[in-house]
């Protein structure tokens, strides 16, 4: 039976206080700034995630982004051991504390500018640290800091300097871009240097121009390389137990991949080189992601990248493909989705009386009240079409909405979604229907979910 330990042992913490059992699951299980930690860990949302492992579906996991799902490398257990290890008894032992956005870089794949803090952000971070401190002290593995760079943040460094782990097998996993990992900052970890420390550095390129572009315009590749030599010496001396170098492969650096791997293995003598694909998250727009995702068979560089992957160095035992060689779903440029949306709306407008046709279609399904999923131009057009009819739009729902009100109505985000409030929902951005339905069903929505293009005909 396939098993993943993270829903039963792990925790991933975001800068807003949201927590997941793993960064590669789609759903949060609570917020440590708003709820008691133990009630989150043993709560219903966490159990739903665990049930998706227990039933073998892994339906709430991001199967493309997770290295175990992408490579089909989950641990196999017999029935007895599986039952034993899927019973939650203890608090999490592996915590990825990615709770601070502060970073010394502004990588385009992550953000469009340097992250700026305000008083409210600092107040929240400090409060979060006090909640996290005792939990981190009892953990076996602590990872820092996937959403920023720990050495750039005075708050994360303060937490590390105060850390007093109680587990005799404690491990500290450092994630960094390497620019600030120097002797001075290493000295701040001296009370932990007898522990099992692993370091993961993501240079993304050793070429000056490529590096500068991928770091958001920061020309500090020489400093980063100097620090890599320093970390490599720590590894040889046994002060660092494991050194991993990684690259997020995309349109700008894929041609450098063989040389990058050579240098990682030979010059810096790392334990592993991880090759990751770029994922659609953070600040990336759909258009930006499409141009960066060279694993999309529709990408103009796709065939060339497939040839590069044949280089023998990429078959070396220390090279691990997180998912950097898994071909992604074939997708046209996002502009084509807009055509799809408008074609669907044109289908409604072609009716002799569009308002009446839409009203009739909804009534024929047995409803006179509807919710609309999506805060966008198409949702507004649907809302305006239903004005003056006997169909009442009660609310808008949108996971990523940046407003609380739209077209004069309340916007429900996932944290405040009330599944019992509607039995019928029209989806405007239906290209993402699978993800939308997964989100809503997780929150116990039992009603109908219909793309607007399917309402008529």
C-alpha cells in the first residue's frame, strides 16, 4: 500500500499563519494565528487530507509538484504497518517553517519586486514565532525558509538563535540562495552545529547574465559562488551533513543544465543535484508561466529541452529529477482560453432573447437562486444578464479574490465559504473546473456546479 508520511508527521507554515500538512497538498488545515494548534492538528480538515492517503487516492495532493507523486516513489507498506503509521498519535515531527517572505532577491518566478515589510507584517511574524517556538523545539526536523531567505530575515535568524531542540535526533534543513551564507552568518548557528544540518542552495545558474535575470536583477553571482565553496568546505569537514544544489529549469536556463550539473558535482562536490520544473505559483501570471514552462509540449523550446535531457551527465547517480523531466499537460497559450470563454458566452448571446433563455435554463434545472464562482469580467456579464429576471444571484465565490464585494454582492473566499448557502453554482472560469470542484467538495459543498457554457443547449 502506498504511503506518505507527511499528513501524519509533517507541517508546512505560511507567512499568513495558514498551515498544511505538506506544501504539496491543495488545502490548508487551519491558521495558527487564529486557532489552537492541537485542534488544528487533530481537526476534521487534517483528517480529510489523511483519509486521501488512507484510501489510496491522494486526491488532495498536487501530483505534478510533489516529488513522490511525480516520480511514483511513495513508500510501500504492508496492511499492518500501513494501519499503524496512518494513525495519528503525536504532534508533527517534521516542520517546514516557510513563514517569512523576506528575501534578498526578487526572482521573477516568485515576486515582481523586493518584498517590503510594514508594522502589521512584523507584528504578525513576531506573534507567529512565539506560537511556533515550542512546536519547533519538540520537532525532529525543522526546515527554514521556503518562502524567503532565512539569512535575510532578522526575525527568522532571531528564532534560530533562540532554538533549543529537545529531540536527540534533531535535524535542521536550511534552504537558501546562498548569497548570505557566509562565515559570519554560519557563526550565528554555533549552538546547533553539533546537530544534523543539511543545506539546500538554489543558484539556478552560474552564468552572470542568466543569474542576474533569474534573481531579479541582483548581480551577486560571485558572492554566491564564493559562499558555495565555503559551504562545500563545511561539508568536507562534516559540519554540514548534506549539501544539495538545485536548479529550477525554465526558458532562460535550460541550455545550461549539463554544465550546471557538472560544476555542482565536480567543483562543489555536493551530495545531490536536484532538477526541478517551474511551477505555476507565487507572482507568475498564466502568460508568464506558459513562456517559462518548457515541459509543455506546446512550448517552442520543448523539443530542444528533450534533446538536452539525453546528456549522460544527467543520468549520474547524484542527479535527481524532482519532476524536471516529466512532460506536462499540453497547453496552448492562455490567450486561447479567453477565446474559449467568449465562445461560450457567444452561445448564450446568440439566443433570440439571451436574458430569457438564461432564466429559463436555470428554472428548468429547478432553481431560482444561484451563486457565481469567479470574480472577473465574465461573471459580471452573467450577473448583468440575470438582472431583471426571476433568478437571484445571491453571492460570488472565488478562492483568490482580492475584493470583498463584487457587483454589490458579498464575495466568499474559501476561508468563509458557506456550502449550505446555495444549491446551484455557475462557474465562469470553467477552464479550472476540476480544481474549483475539488476545493468546494473539500468544504462539503453538495450542490450542482455548472460551467456557464453548459447552461443552454
